[in-house]
C-alpha cells in the first residue's frame, strides 16, 4: 500500500498516532483524579483512522471531527493544551470552560466545524459546507466522521443523498468500530459492509483496514482527489474496533473478551512501529527522540492546563448569543458575476435523458452479501 510518502511523512504519521494515544492515556489518568469534569470518550485502537484520513487533506479543506477524532484535531494543528483545558473546564480552553469535551471548532484558521452531539447530523452540514466552498470558488474538500451507529440515523441517509445529488466535494468516513454503544453491527443492519449504503445513493465507496494507517491514508488520498476533481462525494468504511467502552464510565462488559483479543493483535500503532522498523524508515534513536518529544510536549501542556484558572462566574452570560460581536463574510475566490444573472442564467425547463421506464414487468434485485441474523 506504499503510495509515495516521504520519509518525513511516514514519521509524522507515527508522531500524530502516538501523540493521540499518549494524550488520551494521560487524560484517563486525569479523569481518575477527578480533574476532568465532563465525559471522556477515548479512541484507543482507532488512531490510524483519524490520523490517516485527516492527513490526506490540504490546509484549505474543512473537517468536522467527532468526540473520538482527537487524532484529526492534532493533525489539523490543535495543540494538546487545548484538549486538556477543554476537558478540564479551564478558562484558557477554546470555549473558556463552558464545554468539557471536544466540542469546539476553528472556522477562521484551521477550518474546523464544531461537533454536533446528535450523531449523523454533521453529514448534511458538511455537504452544505462543501457546496458553499465550491460556490465561492474554493477548491476545497470537506470531511467528517461517523460511527457505525450513526449510519442508522435519518440525518445520515438524508445528508448522504443530498451530497450525492449535488455532487458535493465531500468525503464521509464511517468508522465501523463494531459497537454503537452496546449494540453490535449485526443488530443494526443486515449488510456486512456499511460501505454498501453508498451504492443506494449512486456514489463510490471504499473499504479499508482502519488499523493500517498507510492503507487508510492511501484510500483517503484517492477519495479526496476524486472529490476535489468534481467526482462528487466518496464514502470510506474503515474496519476498526473501539478498544474501550463508549465512555470512560463504561466497562464494555457486553463485548466478548475474544473480540478484544482479536483486535488487540491488530493494534494500529504496534503494527506501524513494526512496519517502520522492517522498512528501515527509522532508527531506534529516531524513535526514541520522537517519543521523548511527545512526552515533553504533553507534560508541558498538561501542566499548563492544571495551572490554568477556572472561568469566572461573570462570563456565564457572555457569548451565548451573537449580538454584533463579529461579522461573517463570505470569502470569495471567484468573480461574483459568475454566479449571478445573466452569466448564471439557466433554462427553467429540465432536460431529462431517461424518462424512467422499465423494459421488464418484474425484476428482482437480490442482496449479494446478506448477513445471517443472530
């Protein structure tokens, strides 16, 4: 699955995955010390999916990560201290201590749209952002992530169909982590591959080993290129596993131990470390240096967060509503005349090449990979 990465890029992929893992391990420790006040939703075992997909995007592209996509935030340039202070409810956090998970964004610099708690709802939002960037003349692609459970929501289907009909430059990553909270995939859908859902809307999909960061990045790179080249939306299904419960409070007793064992042997970071060693991409000294740099950064940013003040009561009423505090102006990168009459005038009558008839009276369409219900 090699696809023309430079040596520095190989090492960067490792850096972001290991930073993701160690950041979350440190947050688990803080949670147990009662220093994290909100929920903690770790992504142990899914680092390759977040990092590999986000790494395929350009600086002008847009992302909308979910609570288990801290790796995507790190790739996008969000410092660990923002994630620490956010979860610890400190005044120095991006939301000034008003929100205690990863529900924050950066529209101006990093092009990050804040998560929406209702799973699946970011699909139509990011389809709309993709269409807006095209309208304004940006050659940009948008990306968001959903779990397997979100593919059962109405917003997922409506948003994906909306993106398909409008050929939005949009990449949707389905993290098939096997469990929607405590519900296995087999109790959600009769199809084995959730990528099959894309076929119903006439868009391409690709299935990838979500624990192989090289394969994930290769698939995402092709999907982004296709979307950027007016190929319309693409769905990526990453087969992976949520190696902890839904949140830190959830022991995940409903998951068979054998299943954890199966996926532990496929740990994305251990696999990638072996790959880098076998391919002689790094030396042991370089690996030690990267790990030391990560620990130093995390120790510094954790200390900053722990020493940061809590928000004052006075700010509770601030920033709730926008009352002229800022203006939102479209950033045009094309002449406006191109999208206004008379240049944008179109005929009010649709031209239809297929009148929708059927050549046969009866046609059965059978599923090819139907799962046996349990």
